[in-house]
């Protein structure tokens, strides 16, 4: 019963790598292609969260 209260990792090794790569892409690609500033900020936030999820594995 106590174990169900903790967050468990739900992604495998390859899923984590894919999330990190997509996160980096969401940060770098908009800057390289000259997207508007508001869109760069939005995609960078999404990319950062993907990287964080990939590193932590949750």
C-alpha cells in the first residue's frame, strides 16, 4: 500500500534518449530558423520540460 504512493519510472532507456533529443531539437531548431521570439520561448519551455523528463525518467 505504501509503495503505491511513490511516483514510479514509466519510461525505458530509449524513451529517455528520444525525449532528450526532441527537447534539444525544440530548443535549437527554432533559433536556427529564425522563429518569432514568443514561439522560441514557448518551444524552449516545452523542450526544457522534455529534457527534464528524459533525464529524470518520469
